[in-house]
């Protein structure tokens, strides 16, 4: 049968499972961001796809756009009389961007003649211009080695449209030209690109299911791979593929300025007169945010052309990350919940449980990284990790709460039988309390009080009324002891034994002073009670109180069947016998010489002479406490003026 603690932990685990399974299947945006952040952390910390050296990024960046047609061409680039096409290309680049279409024809011709396997333009040319013919001619001549971009556009509430290159560049045939690839990347809900789609239909772009006869469009990366002879590397599915990136932006595929291929000194030194491009896939596209073609990726903000190169590179290496089914994620959540329940029930120590939790978290993170690096699998650990930590941490909170509730319950129960001081030491400082169980010698002040003539009272009283009256009396007396920091040691019939200095001490002088104050308060409380009892017709009570101070042994005394935390010693015996003397002396409150020496500045004391106590070899000097000294009188006495 489960106990209360086990049921609470089980309830926490089941509630967490239910919530997290619901969140995992229909995640709200914050939870989705958390899952994506986890995937991005793995992408940054995990293995990267090595950059294929046959992939080149020729960038249209600020230096290329900023070519000065006169100064740079005539003086800086050192063009010779035979560099007519180079001069023409640089003159076209020096015009305002977007460049005339002839520029791209010259770029294509230059790269293909140098031996480039495929040239991919990450650019769209949706409108016709007057200078399209040279570019169209180059596209026709090198049709087996070139890909240019198209674009899917979807307006709110409208069907998606596919924007092709202008008809003056490529014919608008029913079946799309094999030189066209779409440039779109569809980011996740947090606008981060993590996946590439190599094939798509218009229905998919619109969020609908593709039809069996729907036309399939290929991406820029897919077209480039097919043109380069790597058709088998293109994923066959029509869904998005999470791929492994190469490196931080501009590191895996560093951008080369496109204008350099027309400058003789750069062409020779940087590109070995074109040999650099032989057999390579060259992607031409904008670099820099001036074209607003920067996208967030797990590794940082990356130019669109570089993302295309990462998609091509991932396909060449087969580096795609497999995302597991929702059912597998559900199984992991349940497994995490079972582990959390086991740890919570088997490990009672909070610190050991937290240590175990940290170890499991580290092992899970290490396993996720190994799966990502070596199996290309993205383990869905966000929801299971939340279940594990949620259950264990809330289990700890529950344990602490239940422990506090139980401690308070035990405290209230014990305080009915044991002094509050003992209960406080027992529950709040168990180690210190345990040290005293074997017996410790301490200076203490002991108080005994007893009802005078109680046997006569019991003989004439109703038993139920007597018990009620006695309980009312003892409650008031004990409250006086506790009010002044004393420890209730025991009840001996109708007698009360209290101690100051056994469980904790405020110093022997303060302990003795507090004990006398408690005794005076007991007399005042009894007077109040007697007035009430007299009004009810109940018998009135008289008490005798005595205090003594000395060394006592504090410890747990008794038999294995019943132990009692108490004090023993001569000082205790003398205190009890002094209390017995109050009957003969007619004094309500007497103290021994040792107590007198500690409290003489606080209370008015009347000497009662020497008393012979059985078992004590010499007579004991005793004093009656008449009351507390007024503050002004105490000050004059301390100054020696009285």
C-alpha cells in the first residue's frame, strides 16, 4: 500500500506527464521556442558537415556594387588592350544596381569557360528589360550548366503563386524549364531556417495536401545537384529536411567578390587564371544585408546563398537530421516520469537526489549529443527533461512541505507532554540534543512548586471538577514557565518541576532571574485563578515554590522501555526539599543561597536563616522572595547609595 509521500510524488509525475504530452502534441509558441532552442544548441555544439571544397560562393557584395567605372578600370585594375570583355563587365558593374542583365551573361560565360561544372544564380529575374538578349543567349548556350532562381509568393488569403524568370530570358512553358529552381526557404515559427525543401508543390506552399497530379518544383539546390551530376544525392521526399550546417556564417563557404573574376591581377593570383573553378559548383548571389537576403539559422544570421550552399553540401554528404515520431517523444516522457518517481522514492536525501538529478540530466544531454553526432537523430528531450526535473523538484518541495507539516504536528503533540524548549531542541537542533542524551554537566536553576493541602481538597471535591480545576491550574503554571524561557521537566502529581539552563542558557545570572520571575508570575496567576474559582464555589489553592541553583547532570534517563529527558544531582534534591520547607516556614517562595547571589540586585529578599536539610552535611541559608525591586531603587542600590 502506497504511503502518503509516494501518492503525492506519483500524482505530481502523472500531472506532469499529462500536461507535457498535451504541450508536446500541440505546443504553444513559448514551448515551441524552447524546443527549437534545444535543437539549435545541439546544432552549435554538435558535429558539423565538412565543407565540400568544390562549392564556391561568388558574392555580389558592397565592393562589387561599388566599382568605380572610370577610376578603378583605368588605374586600379590594370586592364590591357585585349581585356575587352573584362572592361565591359566592370563598366556594367559600375552602373547602379541592379546591373544590366548582360552582366550575368558575362559572369556565366567567364565561369563556364573556366571549367565550372554548374553556375547557380541565387537571383530572380521576374521582369523583362531591354538588355535581356545577351543573358538569354548565354543561358541557352550553357543550358546544361546553369540554374537561375524563381520564387513562391503567398499573400494573405490568396493562393500561392510561382514567379518565374521573365519570358525574355526563359520560355514560359507549361512544364517548368529545367534551368529554374525556387529560392525559398520556409523558416520555422520563430523565423529560423533549420530545414531545406528540395521538392515542393503549390498545394504544399499553401499548406494543403499535394495532389497526385500536382506539378513538383525543384529547389535551387536540387537543380544545381542534378545539373552537376549528383541527382542521387537529392532527397526523394517532398517534405522539409532538417540538415546539418557546416560552420558559422561566412566561414564554411567564405564569399569571394564577383568583380574579381574580371580583374586580371585577381584572376591570376586568386583564381589561377580560372583553374580554381574547374569542376566546381559556383553559386552567385548577394552577400550583406543591403539586399535583405539574411536569414536566422541555428549558427547565426547567414546570407541566403550560403544557406543554399549548406543545403547542397548536406545533400552531397547525406547529412540530414532525422526527427523522431511524436509517439517516440511520448514514450520518452513516460520513461522520464518513471525515472523521476524511482529517484524520488528511493533517495530520501534532498542533496543526493539533486546530485542524481544532475547526473541524469548530464547523461541525457550527452546521449542527445551522441545521437546527434553519430546517428544524425534529434532526440526530443525537452518535454522528457521537463517531466524529469518537474517531478523531482516538485517532489522535493512536497517532501519539505510534508516534513514541515509533520514536524509541526509532532511539535504540537510533544508540547502537550514535554517542555517547548526540549521540543525545540529535539526538532530544530537534533544533533545538539543528541549530544546531551548521554549526560552533560551544566549549571542550572531548578524550580519546584507544590499545592498545599491538596489531599484535603481532593477528598471534598467532585472528581471531574477536580481534574478540570487541576488542569486549569497546571496550564497557567506551565505558561508562566514558558513565558520566561524555562523548561518543563515533569509533573509529579500536582507538583511542577521546571529547569533553566538545561537545554539552552542565557547565562547563569539571567537563568536564575528568569526562574524567579516565573515563580512570581505563578503566584500572580494563582491569585487570579482563586478569584475565579471562588466565584464558582470551587476550593481555592495555595502553593509553595522553591528554587535552587547548582551543577546538574542533563541527560536521557530511564529504561529502554521509557526514557525521560531530565536533570539529576544534589542541586535538584535540595530544591525539592526547600519546597517542602515552605510548609513549615509559612513562606510561599524561597530560594537557596546560590540563587540569592545571582538575583539579589533584581529582587527584594528576606533572610530566613539556616535550614537543616536531610542528606546535606551543613545547614543551608535560605531567603524569601518578597518581590521585584523597583527600577529606581535598583539603580540606587547598584550605585551604592542605599
